[in-house]
C-alpha cells in the first residue's frame, strides 16, 4: 500500500512539474517595415497585449525590417510553420489569390475612409477568406495609407514617367499600371528599394508617406508627387494549421488582442500619413509636388484602363462594390 502511495505521489509530482514548466506557444510575427511605422507599432502593441493577457501561454516575438523573412518568402515560411503571423501588403498575395488584386486598382478609392468602408463591408469581409484554400487565414485588414510617386525627376504628368524604371511590389496589377504609363515596372523586395534608388539602378517607386520617411527613400529621391493614386494596406495572416491548432479560448483571446492592436495601428497610420509627409517636406531633401486638378485627371485617364484589363479576374461586381464605398 505504501509503495502504491509513493508511486502516485511521484507521478503527481512529475505531472505537476510538467504543467509548471510547459513552454508557452511561440508566435513569431515577421514584417518588413521599421518599428515606428503603423505595422511596426501594431505588431508591438499585439505583442504587449498578449504578454499582459496570455503571458505564460503564448509568447509573441516580433521581427521587423525583414530580419526574419522578406516579403517574397514569408508566406511560404508560414505554410512550413517557420513563422506564425505576418501582415504583408495586399499587393503581395498575387501568387495565392487574384481576388485581393482589387486593392491595387489605381484611383479606385478616393481616400482611406472609402478603403475602410469597403474593407468592413460585406465584400471586404468575404475577401478575408480568399486564402483559405491555400492554408492561410486572413485575420483582419490594417491600414498604412495612400501611395505617392517618388522619382529622381519631377513627375507632373504621365508622360514624365515614360521610359523610367519603377520598383513595384509583386503584383500584376501594379505592373500593368506602370506599363500603362509606358514606364518599366520591376518587382523587387522592399528591403532592396533604398539601395536601388540610391545607386540610380531605378528611377522611382510608389509608396506611402510613412514608408518613404521611415526607410529614408526621400533622402535619395529629390521629387515626390502627391498623387494618392492607390492604397497600400495590409492583411494580417496566419496559417490554418497554427490557428486551428490553438485551443478555443486562446484563439479567442488572441483575436481580441489583434483587433485591438489593429485599431491602434490604424490610428497610428492616420497620424503618420500627416506627420511623415510634413517631416519630408520640411527636410529639404525632397520636393513635394502637388498636382492641379487637370494634371491629376491626366494620371487618372492614363492608369484607369487597367481596371478593364483585370475585370475578368477580379469581377465587375466586386469593383462596383469598391466604387460604391466612395459615396
Ligand atoms: C510594407 O509596407 O510592408 C512594404 C511595402 C512595399 O513593399 O513597398
């Protein structure tokens, strides 16, 4: 009898020790931008909220600045289980779905309020599931902002871009957008853009104020045209395997923390678009060019034929839903 009690006690101690030392689930969050950007700050906020609420159960580790994976590799790595969360720009899912190409259509959304309305409406919410067949789960949209054109020469009208090389994200719509200007689009990872611009291997690029500022593109691009011609937003993604492998309450808590972190990131995005534009204008390194209505109309006319080119892949109904979000 004494022997049995001793064995039970030993077993209880062993199990207790195992429970006490169970390692937290590691959640690696990889991204390519600086920590002081909307995405960088959202990721940090998420890490902190999870530490506060799920400390000991889940540990979020954030890897900024393409430290862990660049945007051309992160989704493959996620499917292999090497990273659990990322928020690539919506333009970087081209290999996985054509549905998200809607966000790349030039001059589709008049401002970020229209983008938000579309994303939160039924069509935008349905798109969150567009990666499911590929084993990825869209957890939510995050804003960065409207894109501007930067270049080594002033770009006032579309003819100024003709023959020039522009770095683009890996999106066929963006490729078509620059081809419509008779320019040369080059798909390159974000981590290479500064050097390509600095060495004049390319003439220009398109990006948001916060990316142009935080990655110092403005120091090597003497002209930035305030074109607001497209949107650069993100999709926070995880793999189905990781997400469904969590217990229900952990998954619910993580989603809650993520939603709060996204709301925070969206606020940062709004503030930074203003602040970083101002900082660039005041730096004296780059001239910010405003377009007249007539000049802007020329860009619209040059780029908008791209819509028709991709209507078959994206769907006329979806494009119409996005157009309606401008009202
Ligand atoms: C990002 O904001 O994540 C990068 C955007 C880019 O590749 O230009």
